[in-house]
C-alpha cells in the first residue's frame, strides 16, 4: 500500500489558505492528513476552519501554543496589565463569538505530542518539542543537539511545526526531521524568498520506505482573505493587513499592541465579555 500523508501546520485562522492547501493535497493524492497545531488566530477563521478540516481524513492532531493561549484565555489565566494578554483575550472573544463550544473541547483533548507507525516507519509528531509546544529551541539554524530532543531510539522520523519554515534535516544519529512550514503565517528572513503562498508537505511511504518528501507552496487569494477579516470584524485588523500584504506579524510589538488596545477600547470589550473579571 502507498501512504501519501499531507502534513499541515500553523493555519492561524487562515481559512482561505487552508482551502487551497486541501485542494492541492487532494490533487496530489493524499490518503491521510496530520495536523500540527496552531489552528485559530490571529486570522478570522472560526467554524469555517473546522468545517474544512472535517472534509479530509484527519488522523492525527496535536495542540499548538496558540491553541493553549485560547484555552488559557478562556480559563481566566490572563489579566489586563500585559498588552499581549489583552490581545489574546480580545481575539479569543472574537473566536468564541462564532465558534461552537464542542470545538473547544476538541482543542482540550488534543495531546502535545504523539507517536505513529506507518508501514513500519516510526514517527514522533509534535507542534514543537514533545513536552513543550512553545519556545525557540527548534529554530531552523539551531544546533543539531537541539533537534535531537525530538528523537529517541523508537523514532525514525520526527515531524514538528511552530517555526513557520519548511525544513528537512537530520539528527546526530541520522534520523530524519521534517517541518512542513505554515499555512497561515510563513516566515522569511531572506527577502528574495518571500511569497504569499500557503505551505505544507506531503510524505510518501511505500513498502516500509520513505520514497518521497514534497514541500508544497500553494497560491491563494490573500486579498480575499484580508477582505474576509474586515467583513467579520477581526480585531487588530491593522496587524493582519500587514501580515497578509507584507508577510510580517508584529505580535511581540508591545508599543503597537498598547496603541491598538487604547484606540479600540479592547480592555472594555474583554471586561464586558469575560465574567471572571467581575469576580
């Protein structure tokens, strides 16, 4: 049997990009799909993201750091002092104004990592490290010893997301490591490589051998995605516009976040929406 596995990661609320990736994967003959987390936000996709994922044979899903941010916001872990926490609260409010509650249960039930055996090949699957779905340990230029943390004696191939860059490399003992890139937020350090395409990967396994690895970059209408965000009243729309048109997201710019929080009175919004602020 031939297994063609489409590896999807870091959708980040970009339903338009996801739709085109699924179409491309179907044309490539994908037989199953693995999802490496960071499903929602900062893009406008909500129930439409889940509806798209329900159209494919999704056999693996692990939880990303943005997925945890949504859960932490809902669980009352964040306060109103940090501009980033206000942003996450307001964006979670936006998400929950449309998202069906059972989809949050789906997020909560996802593991941080899992193992999968396909025709004798043993995979480790995680958003970032197997025990930590956030941080910078696996940036693509880091030392091999960092990447060895993905591997053990029972792993032939490790698959991870999080860093938003496509990657193929090896651990110190020769095991393979794959990052499919990001559907919703690809990152580029080298200007000439920047493009407005959604990224994913397909691996092909036949007779216990990895016979093909393809890194796909799929065009989609990013202006239509931005228009959808505006129509749906996505908070922090200026930041999403810069992401879609310039491939730059200023999620750690505290000064900008503070300005937007003040301009749009986002603190008032989250105070009114989340009942734990009344306690």
